C-alpha cells in the first residue's frame, strides 16, 4: 500500500467529495487523514498523472515519503532526494502548519547549498518548472503526526484557462469554469458513456466531458449558443486531438422541457447548469430572491422530469441550482422536495465517510452574486 497527499483546491470539501467519488469507482482506498487543506489516502499504486489531469478541484498530488521520525529520514535520505535533481540551487517546500527549518538545516549540514522557497502556489510551481528542474517537498501536519511528502503533479491552471478564455466562442458571465465542470462530472462516479447537457450554452461542460472520453450530447434553446457550442467542440477536437464524431448532429436546438423529443438514446450521465436567473450586481433582498427562485422552479421541475425519461436506470444527474445570500440568510431551491416530485433521490458522496461538512455543496465565484448549489441525483428506487 502507498500513501498519497492530496492538496485540495479553493473549495476543499467539494474537492474532497470529487476525489472520493472518483476513486470509489476505480480502486480500493482508505482515508488516512482528512484536514481542511489536504487529505491523505492509502491505496495501491495510483495512475497519478491521469488523476491529476481528470480532477478539477485538486491543486497538488504527492506521495508520502515518511510520517515518523522525519529528522532521521531527512538525515539519511536528503542526498538521495536530491540525487537526480537537475537544478539543485533552488527547491520548494510547502508547509501545512509546521516548520521546515529542520530540512533546510540538514541540507546545509550535508553541504547541499540549495535555496528554499516556501509555499509556492501551484501556478508558481508550473511557471518556474519546479517539478521538471527541481523538487517540491510537502510537510503536512495532521494532529500529532507530520507527513513528509514529495509533489508528483500539480494542477496546470494555464491549460484550464486556455479552455475557458482561449476557446473561439465565449460568454464569460454565463459560462461555468472548466474546474467546476470536471468536479461535477467526477461527483457522479460515472466513468464513460453518453453525457448529455440539456442547457449546454457554449458547451463548457461538454468540452471537459469530451476530453475525459464521454460521448457528448447537448441541447439549448438559443441558436447562437448551439453554433458556439459546435464551434468550441470542434476546436477542442483539433486542439487536443480527441475523437468526437458528427459534432453537428449531437448538439441540437431545442427545449430541455422536451428532451425526449430530440434524443431517443439513453444517457448514463446528465450534467448541466440551467438558466440561473438574472445576473445580479448586488445580493438580492430576500423577497426578490424568493421571486427569482419561484420563476425558475417550473423550468427545473419540468426539465428534471424530462431528464428522468432519457436517463439510464443506473444513471446520474448532476445539476447546478441557484442560491442567494440575502439580509435574512441564504435561500435556494429545496432540492429534496424537487427531487421527490420528479422521481429522483439526492446523493451526498461523503455521507458514508462520516466527514463533517455542510450539505448541499455550494460553490462561490467572486464575480457572481449567484451562488452555485451542486446537486447529485439518481433515480429513486421503486
Ligand atoms: C447558465 S447557461 C449554461 C451555460 C453553460 N453551462 C456554459 O458554460 O456555456 C443556461 C443556458 O440554458 C439555456 N436555456 C434556457 N432555457 C432553456 C430551455 N428551456 N431549454 C434548453 N436550454 C435553455 C440558455 O440559452 C443558456 O444557454
């Protein structure tokens, strides 16, 4: 068994839920530690590079080198750690609540004149090519135990940015970030097959899904969005050399409340962000938020009902609904009631792990007043 350190992204609990849902359908594992910024997982060898590529919410993945008597470990192994490092003049240590002096002191004692930069972000690690030219060590304190690890892979924000703002067609105010698209796909625990987005917009979710090997389908009532989505998918196909057949036939102009009239196939996975109401410049008053949600609820109910008509019996739906911060607290759609009405059941991927967390999952974006609530659903067993 090996232990791996996962440095969680800006929404740690959502990143942890994503990781667990992803691993659950791929390998046996045990959560060894679960702290706010990181978790440690024990499993057999993981294809860490694929994991890093596929996850949306992970910043760094490392392997645990030692978790007992770290000073002795560093004394005995620092030459080995630096042996094949091309540029020994500079390395990085990221510390999660403890002191790295014992490592730098030991290096000096052993004659390794290396400048240490503390707590480099994943962006700086990529920019400075730290993993290609040098190393990053991780020090992670969990209760009485400190884990020493070595970073294996980091999230590449430039690749995600390219697919977000470097694609041919954009609608930045309405688009869902690639990071969140991946998180939503992975929360389902579905690995492949047909993925449908019935409110596809410019195709952000479909782009990420196609890159992960799903056979994508989309629907939108806005013809301009359909054209944009097709253009974006063709760009992804060329840019990343992935296989997407007959893009034009798979993305259709139509209403999500009548999905089954446009698609006669069954989807294993539906991942979608419907209309979330008007773009707000400030937090709404409670009454205003209530009105927005009321106006949207019939669209959600009818389209969810339709989604169940094209969903495989063991399929999943991952859908964003809006939530607002008001003077009287947060208000959102009661998804338990909506799921009940539409023959669905809400899933919490963390439920069986007894991890304290707020549920449903919320995701905040600074530039938006609308908070995204992420709902994972399956058909209710009869
Ligand atoms: C929040 S946007 C989706 C954005 C998309 N995830 C993206 O990243 O581009 C919602 C989309 O739903 C579409 N829409 C609204 N009502 C619809 C309906 N009844 N059926 C299908 N699409 C609809 C809108 O045209 C809009 O493109």
